[in-house]
């Protein structure tokens, strides 16, 4: 049976070149970078090199990169760690309604438990956030704005550079004037973006994005799982979420995941080096899949903007059927995808991303994400296109639901 | 084709029942058989008038909708045919398919026998379901009882209809014990999660101890913990 993995937005396999870079640090170079001897120093040097390399690619200073355990921790530090450290300057934050859970749940926690106010920006029907919308939500007491670079479910790419630029201008023109604050403070709001899904496809030059905080992780770009980074612009204060040693300036204590960090640095180098060519290749396959499904399967809807989306993301709602059942049918045919259906989530709530587009529950339940990657070929797409129609027909025959045509016509 | 020299993520032949307390999403071979080859579903070209009772439960907004059609012999009250359609996940399809088999095998159950079917009976025949998917099999016994009532309604035997009474727990939010049961089955096993789903006790905290007791009761009933 074919083996077509189309869930690269969930995670990617390790690139062999990344594995090769990591291996010495899992074997002979096992030292603790904090140790005061040669073995430790070797590890420390390698860690410093990895930090330098990543900093160069992101166009930041090495001391502005914080290594973490992954995207979730980086997002949590950016939201919880930043807001807690800066709450004397205001207790309002702006996030989009379709952020990753690692941002949105952290924001909701601040709202529920720590007296913050949160504005949730709704994307438009195509899954886009506008510059005007963001700027209109900023208040004098807003300390943080968080907008994801590319959405993990529907792949839409937000105008981060434009928003970042406008926020920087706003800061210059509107010194933070909260009564409790030091006068003439130009630092707020700070702008965070979660770029986890963007690493393989988009430009990560922080100087062009005008962000102050940026989350990336290893496991979406053919690097290892369990490792991530947070870019923190110099001068931006973050309160730690865990306590211990002085690693990562005490903001993220704990012995560094040396091999993981080296793997992430290598993965970032490869991903950014190959992103233009790989994106061109994937866009063709992506559009072939979208057009093919629309041609062969009636009553479907493409979720997310048709062109302002990641080159590897296809998200389609198949009306009248339930995603989990469909995923299991696909799985039995050797196709591995994911769904926004409630049934596959631990909370049994359907995708907040699809709901944020203004679509009803049954459309969210029927949404399926195919995320392409290095291994994806035109033959894979052809196989998927041949496999899907009879499976959809079979599940629709079992279904009593008929979704309102206004959602797919 | 993908060639990561790794076993597929899911769906390897033979992945079996959840003996791990429901942490896994994998299904038993019986569940898979019913899921991939559903029995007795209502065909597109079937005539609903051939059936003398219908039942319905859930709504697509909740993620599950189940409709059933029954043909009951008025003389013996035996279920001669049982058909269904569901907007539901793998478990919903499999458990409904299994239920349709159970009520029609060996010449068909009588309505009073069918009324005693509990989710546990369906689960047993399926060899178990992941704990979180339990609510799917609760839907089909409810739809069955709804159809039984419908048969008695249509045949003017209103006295034989059984109303599933529910008790109001919170007079402010009008939340019933049944609502709490549903919330627990939907995975809300803490007071906070149940409140998020039902709003119970939000304007009336005095009812919370009773709510907690019910949550514990339903948790034990359905998840054994």
C-alpha cells in the first residue's frame, strides 16, 4: 500500500543532514555546557556556534535568542512571561482568535486568572488579519500584540512586516502614558509572532518583520522535536516560567538540550537555504491538489485564502461528513492527514480556527488538512485524488446532514 | 511516495483495542469491521414510508447527529428492520452499526427488550471503545428509545411511551442532571469544564456541591474513575 504522509504541519521527519549534525552531541560530545572543564567547554562552544548561526539567519544578535523546549514554551514565555514582567505598564493584550493554542490558552489564562484584558481579533472569511484591524485594537494600556506569521491549520500568511512597521511607528508617536508608568516610555506595545509554521517557506529576517518577539521550533522544519527558540529583542523584559540555574540568562534555566539545539540550527539553515526552491515546487503540488479535489468532489470548500497561504497547506471542508471518520478511511488507504473535527481533539471541541472564519460547527467537523513536504510527489497527489472521491461518497451515504449550500457554493 | 523508512503513524494492520484506559484512539478489529463495512445503514433510495417508527438524537452542531428508522411488527412488537444514518466519527458509525445488528438478529428484539439496551452492551459487543468515544454509543441507544416512543405514539399507545425524566439541578441556569451527564460524556470531567459547557452554578454557586457529586457519579459510571 502507498504511504503518503501529508501531515507535515503536525511534524516533519528528521532531515538526515540534521541527524548527522546532532549525532556527535548525543555520543562523544555529551558535555554539560555549564561544566568548567574541556568536555563542558566543547559543548558550550557548539552551543554558542549554533546560537550564532541561527542569529545570522534571523538577522538578530546571538544574545537575543533564547532556547526552549519548543513552540509551546516559546509562545508561553512570550505571552505569560512578557505580560507578567510588564504588567505595571498596562494589562491589555491583543491576539488573533485563531492563534495556536499555546498563545490563545496563555492569553485566556491571563484574562481569567491574572486580571488582564484580552482583545481577540477575528480573521476575515479568508483567514486574513488586516493591519487596520490590529491598529484599531491597540489601546494606551496595550502591552502585547501577538499575530501568528502563518496559521497552522489553514496556512494563511499574515502581513507581519506591515503590522510590525506600523506598531513601531505607533510606539514613537504614542509614548506609553499610563499613569503608573515612567513618562516617555516608547516600548509598548511589543509585537510577537509565532513563526513555527513559517520556517520552511517564509522570510524570517527579523529586521524586515519588525517583531520584538518571535517563536520558532525545530519539529516543523525537519529538525528534532522538543526544541525551540524565542527571539527576544534587546531590552524586552521576560519573567521566567521556571526556576533553577542561570542558563539562558536565568529566563529559561535547565541544562541545554545541546544536540537538539544544534539540530535546530542545522534544520533552520537548510530550511531557509532551500525555502525558495522548495516553495516553488510545493505551490504547484498544492494547487494541483486543491484544483483536483474541487474537480472531482462536489460540495467542498477551501478554507483559507487561495493564494496568501503556505505553499504546503491545503485545508478543505468536505460537507456532510465528519472528519475523524474520513481520516480513518484515508489512513486505511495509506494517506495520513489531519482534521479539525472535535472527535480527534481531547476536549471534543471542533477547530477554533475554522470556527473563527465564521463557519458553523458542521463545516469545522468536516475540515481536513493535507500538509505537503519534502517527500511529496506529483504521484502522491494523483493517488490522493484517485482515492478521495469514493471514500467521500461512502461517508456521505451514511450521513443525515446536508450542509447549507451557502457555505460551499 | 513518502519514504521515511518509518512505520506509518496510524493504521498499521492489527493495532487493537485500547487496554490503556482510553488514552489511545485506536479501535478493535470489530469496531473497524463495522466502521469500514457498516451494516444496515439507510440507503439513499430507500423509502422512509416503509418504516413505522423513526428516532433522532443530537445535532451536527454537537458533532453528532443520528437518525434511525425502524420497521416494527405491530402484532409481536418485534423489530423487523432497523436502519440508520449518522454524522459521526468512527465510533459513532461502528456502534450504531453494531446496535442495528443487535436489535434485528435472531428474528428481532421486542421493543421492551430493545429498551433495555445500554451503551455498555454495545461496547461489550464491540470489544471496547476509547473512553472519550463512549458518548458515541450513548447516542444510538437514545435514538433507539426515541424510535420506540415514536412507534407507540403512532400506534396510539401513549401509555407505553417512556419519558426520560430529567431533574433540574440549577434553577437559575435551568441545567438538568441530563445536561451534566452529556457534558461529562463530552469529556468535561471537572467542575470548571462542566461549567464552561453548561453554565451550571455560575449565578448560583450553592448548587456546586451537588454538581460535583453528579460529575463524580457520571465519571464513575462511564469512565470508571
